[in-house]
């Protein structure tokens, strides 16, 4: 059996929990920002006087920048200290939030969003890499559970808080809301964050950086254009083709460089490969469902935006609790059993959502969402912990970068595919506008169901690691 518990020596720091606090806050704001605008897009269309195809770039532009920065985070952390990277990332996010909040045109708001993406792209992978270097193996599961709570609870709670904000305040307050949390994170980073890792300043391969940026951009741009031009449209096919070809060249180059920008050889570890695929699928399930469900509540059940946010709240709370518990389950019983149970629950939740109609009781929708939000973190937290725990020493930096990069790419693709199926289902539906929209949502949830089935199959391929006694 593969030994997945080989790790480098721990870095001794005085206050590891305080050291994590600034990164957890920054990651929470970054992931909250990823979904918080979904429910506000109709409001922003009217305020900024743009159409649906244009306004979507406030979401995809943010994810695009994250997708470009994430593959570079591993080399960045070898050139700059932990404190330098985190403090810069937090300050960068504050600047971007202020620009978006003060923006009076779509272009300025978009620039602010893309600046925010730089901060998120730096914080996410570094947070997981630091965990693996400062906490002992017997505590890894619990700490990773807290990190998973941040990654999964923030997108789940985003629609709720945004709906409540829009019910009372202007859309600018969505961005102003970020700043107090980020200011606290900066104070915590300055006072409590110690340097972790080594600044070795390795050679920087410029061609690899260009290939990474162009490849990731091609995939995200192609996916985001699909709702406008269709998946067979020339701009979509062209962008996706460029992305795939350039990423293939990037992968080939990384495998043959003496000092690669990103060490893709980590995929030689079975546990890392399976864990990464599960994380990808789980994130796709979450983002596609969180994209479709708020719109179904507003356009299928014809409920107001503030109530839609409240309906999403129980699932968000359950998601947070389950994420923390799932990490502790990994410490006690391993990865396979929680992941299998999580996949089954996610399957039940999606099937329940497929049974909805324009007259479905709100209680049923909440129950379906809660079941789904129990299942997804039972997959995410153990799978992510198992994947990173399978890597030796500083390879966790590359592993963390890969995990977070594929989440953003898959998130963009899952949202684009859900949008395409939504439009296809609306065209195939009949009756009232609400009925047609509900039909479209069902088409989208069929796509989510496919992701859940694939995740369930992968959970059966998990090998439990040899655990330290």
C-alpha cells in the first residue's frame, strides 16, 4: 500500500493558530467574493447599463485572474517571504474592493474585480501549504477541515448576505463589506504571521509563465463565451483550442525542466491524483448548484431576492458545521468512508432538486439544499487533506497550487456548462416563463447529477493511507 504520510520536518512557530488567522480571513473574503455577485447581477446590469453577456465578466474576469495567478504562486513563495506575500495580497484585495465600490462604470468595476483576483490567487494555495508545514499529522485533518469550511462556507453564504444587502442598501456595499474583514486580516498578518518555507529564488522560466497564463485564460474565456456564442461558436472553439494546446505545451515543458514553475510530478502519487479529481468534481457540483438554485428561487418560484438569500442560509450553516466535522472524521476514520457517504448524500440532494416545480414548497427546497450541503463537504475536506498529506515536504506547495488552480478552472467550466443547459432547457420547456425557467434549471441539475455520479465512482477507488500509530 502506498505510504501517504511521508512529510518533511515541521516548521516551529510560536502561535500557529494566530499565524493561520490572517490567511483564513483573506481566503474567506476571496471565496465569498467569487459567488456573492451571482445574485446581484440583475441589479448590476441595470445600474451599470450593460447586458447579461457583458455583466458576466464581473464573475469570469475575477476567476480568470485567479486562474492566471494560482499556477505562479508556488514560484512566488520561493522568491518572497510568507509575510510579504500575504500582506501584499490582503492590501491588493482592499485596493480592488475600493476601486469597485467607487466605480461608476462597468470598466472600472471590472478592473477592481480583477485586482481582487490577484489577492485571492495568492492567498488560497499558500494557506494550505502553510498548514501542511506547521501542524503535526494528528492535527492535519481538523485544521484542513477549518480551511475547507472557509472554502465551502463562503460561496454558500454569499447569496444570503448579498440578498440581505441588496434589500436595504446599494450594490456598492457588497464591496465595502469586504474591507473591514480584510483590515483585520492585515493587522493579524503584521502582528502574528511568521515566515514559513524557504526563499531560494530559483530560476524563473518566462516561457512557462506565458504558457500558463495563455492556457488558463483560453479555457476560462472560452467557457465564459459559450453562453453568448454557443459551444460550437468560432470564438468559443478557438479560445478552448488555444487553451488546450498551450496547456499541453506547458505540461510538457514542466515535466522536462530541471526547475519547473510547477512540479507536476506530484501526480505520480495515487492519493493526490484521486483527491485532486474529487476536489475538482466536488467544486463543480457546488458552483453549478449555487449558480442555479438562487435563480430558480427567484425566477421559478417567483420569490424576492432577499427571501432567496434567506432560503439559502440553512444550507450554508450546515455546510460550515459539516466542513469542520469532516476534517476530524479524516483524523479518526480516514478518507474513504466520509467521501462515499458524502457522495451518496449529494446524489440524494441533487435528485430532490430535480423533483422541484414552480409550486414546490420552500421547505422542500431548503431540505434538498441542506442534504447537498452535508454531502459536498464530506467529500471535499477528507479528499483535500488526503491529497496534500500524500506529498513529501515542500511538494505540498505545488500540490496546494494545483488543487486551487483546478478548482477555479473547473468552477468556470461548470458555471458555463450549467448556463448552457439552463438555456437549452428553457427553449425546450413550455407554459409560463416560470415553468420554462424551471425546465431549464432541471437541465442544469442533470449536469450537476452527472458530476455527482462521477464523484461517487471515484470514491470507490480511494486507497486508505498507512496511518501513523
